[in-house]
C-alpha cells in the first residue's frame, strides 16, 4: 500500500532546507565570522587573545550541542514534534545571525554570544532535520533524497557566499560604505535567506503523526528518561554501534581535511583570494557531485559509493604531501567537492536504514552528537605528527589512517542484519 506522506513535494521541501541553512555554514562559519571577529569585534585585543575568545566560544557551542542533540531527538520522537523542534531551532539561529548586523566595533562578547546561540540552533536544527528523512521518504528513496539535500545545500550556500564575497570586494557597487558594512549586511542576508527558503519544508513536508502524542512537558520527561535507554539499545545492536564507530573515524578525517585545508594553504603562502576561490569551487562542484552520488548508490551499493569517497579522501591526504603550487591546491578543492557531499549524504541515508522505526529522533540525536564531536582525533593526530616530525606535509598525510580505519570498520556493517527486509 502506498503512503501518501511520501510525495515529491515533501521530499523536495525537506531537501530545500539544506539550501536554506547552508548559507550559515558557508558565509558565517567558514567565511566571514572568524576574520571579522578578529579584525572588527575583537580588534582591540592581541591576536592570541582573540584566537582564544573565538576558540572558547566555538568549544562552548560544541559542548552544549554534545548533550542537547540526543535529548532533543528523544523529545522529538516522544512528542512527534520534529517540525516544531526544527522551527524553534531555526528561529533561534535566524534571530541570532540577524543580530550580528547590529553589533558594533569592539563588542566581541556580544558577537560571540550571538554566534554561540546561532551555532547551537544550527546544529540542533540538524537533529530534527535529519530525523525527518524517515517521514518524507520511503527507504528506497533515502539515498537520492539525502543526496539532493546535500547537493542543494552546496549550491545554495555557494551562491549566497559568492554574492557576499562580491559585496565585500565591490561594496560601493552595492551602495555600501565599505568592506565592514558589506560583511554586516552579509550576516543579515544569511538570516533572511535561511528564513525564506525554510518555508518549503514547513509547507510541503509532512511529519508522521501515528502513535500517542504526549504534552511538551511529558515529552521532555520521557525524552530524558529514555536517552539512557537509547544509548543502551545502540550498544546492544551490533550493526548500529559498529557503523557509528566507523562513521566517527572517517567523518573525523573528512572534517579534519576541511578544517586544515585553509590553514595548510596559508602555511604554503597562498593568498586569501585563492582560499576563497577554493572554497567556492568546493561548493559549486559539490552540488552536482552530491546528487550524482545519490544516483550512483541507487544503481550500485550505498556502501560501495561511500568506499569510493573514502578512497578519494585518502588520495587527497597523500596529494597534499606533495602540494606546492596554487593550481594543485585548486585540484585538491575540486577533488574534495566531488566526494564530500556524497560521503556525508550517503552516510546519513545508510544510517537511516539501520535504525528502528519510530526512533529516528533519538538515534539521529546520537548520530549528530558524534558528527559534532568529530574532528577531535584528526587535529590531535595532525598536531602530534607535526610536532614530532617537524613536517606539516607529513602531518596531513597521517589523516589517511582515519579513512582506512573507518572504511575497514564499515566493511563489517551489514544493513540486512539490522533489518532483514532491507538491502545494503
């Protein structure tokens, strides 16, 4: 019997949210906030102090999400309020991001507080958003739907970032006073973009409503109580905890490459313009590539497509060891763009196949918690190897270990053992 919840409009509305929220990840997190924080909001402090302020704020947001993500997921499942949780989290992030427009010179504490709130809302929204995939798509459509979301995210985030970069390069062409004014307006544009393009999800995507719906207060109580049970249940399900361990290792490697690429480029003496161009390359190549990975998984196997992405990432780590010229850095960005969205999207869709029905919020809470906690082993590994060897190139090469270990563990996971009626 067909399920009327699984409509094309519902799947597209869900995927389009990635187009909406990726603007925050590109323009704010990866693009302008770190630089503007140092040069405008915390300009009166030494560089080391502003780095500490930025690091503490980012760590605080990560630490809070580490605990809030699984709790929020459990509450969403008990109260059938995934869309409500998504709306609340999105509203928090949009308001905080818009607030950055009005933060004046030297007001670093206000800017950091808003950034922390926006980051918490962003990552909490991903818990509810990811868990909604089981409500808008049938299992056979998980790969293509998840890939469409990541593809649209790369395209949407890249388009707004390109516009924001143009605003900072030619502020007077946009009627702005200067680069600082352009950056402030860029933050506001992210808030408007995010709010506007979130509407298709709330209008067209339907959340499953079968089962008892409890009050918000009761959902909180039950969610907190069941969180411990969820962790215990995961440990009792071999395929799930093994996948999560594999995912934690290889996504740590993915995040490490993404985070270290810019720093690595700077250490080689490449200019900021080159780094921005590389970031835009990743975004625009990531759009068709992520969708292509969804198509590849539908005719091949999801795990094989993930293996392909991990092999490319391992090759990228090795390539970085021999990197000297800007064109090589661009080539590395192209390679990352080709596989990054595929690895991320297919990991999400494969995990959706493993989890029990009716537990998506709780289980994706744990999934997102691990994703947020990733990029811990990798940076530590890079730092230790660099300190011991004195070679930045060798330290990047060491990340290959994470892709090999995560990929090997993934070979031990079989979705058919978790749900005999589904394939891998």
